[in-house]
C-alpha cells in the first residue's frame, strides 16, 4: 500500500503540472470552442436562407411563366372575339378571358409578394455573410494564439502524459478510480498532505492518533470532511 500511496503523490504532482499548463491557456480553448459553435450555427442559418432564396426564385420563375402564358391566351381569346358568330360563342370566350385574367392577377400578386420576400431574404443573407466573416476572423486570431500557446507546452505536456500513464500502472484500478472521483470533485486535488495537524485540502482537524497512522503510509485514509486521500508529504 505504501508504494500505491507514493505513486498517488507522484500522480498528483504530474496532474498539478498538467492543470497549470491548462490554466496557462486561459479562456482560449473555451473561446475557440464557443466561436466554432457560433460559426456553425450561423453557417447553418445562411445555408437555410440560401435554399429559401433558390426556392423563391424557382417559384417566381414558374409564376412568371404562367403570367406569360396567360398573356398569350388573352391575346388568342381577344383575336377569337372578332371571329365569333353567335352570342353563345362570345359569352364562352369572354368567360375564358375573365378566368384567365383572374388567374393572371393572382399570379402577379403572388409573384410580387415572393419578390418582396426574396429581397428580405437576400438582405438577411448579406447580414449573415457579414457576421460569418467577422466570426471567422475572430476565430482565426484566437486559434493562432491558442496554437502558439499549445506549441510552447506541447513537448512538456506529452512527456507528462507519458509519465502519468506509467504511474497509474503502479496501483489497482479501484484506487485510481477513487482518486479521479475525488480529484474531479475537489478542484483537481485528489490527495492532501497533513499540515500542522490538519488536512492540507480543507484544513480540517485530524486527531493525533490518526496522524500517526497516516505517517506510516501503510493504509489509505480519507479526510472525513473533504474526502481527499491523506498522505504524509510536504510537496503536495
């Protein structure tokens, strides 16, 4: 058990340094992630608007074709009016003319509304395009800065991760699991040294007899208040 506890001390030291490297990056990783998500959302909306614009143009074209066809029909019917011989034929053609004119008017109104809507869509698309450009620029700047910071610490971080993998092989999975659980719940500190008779993590009092046992490093003891694994070591 003593080897496991000393291995935990080594592990905590490595994790402390890894945490320091993460802190050196500041808010950049979160900023980059947030900007990437924002960019993705804007591009999705831009794509949707683009599709709406395409659909509107198709619909307007179809309506324009119908309007043209109606104009041709009206010209044809007007020519036929001069050739009718009976009132019945005249009434039939005038009814057709009225129906075509009504349909043409409806199509013209629909085309006008779609054209107005299309203008709004194009304007909105332009705004999104501008926003996307700004986000891409901001994202690029933050990525450059983040990459620079990562490059500065990449070698050390890789070595620390290798060292960590080597250390965790020194004790049983249940001990590692317990350490990780406590560490995640306690600001990255899974173990705590005894400091002046108190827990070095939460500063709670530890009975003298228990301190004697902790000092032997022969058994795992956890702080009754914060749950951290207690060890006898001044470097943590």
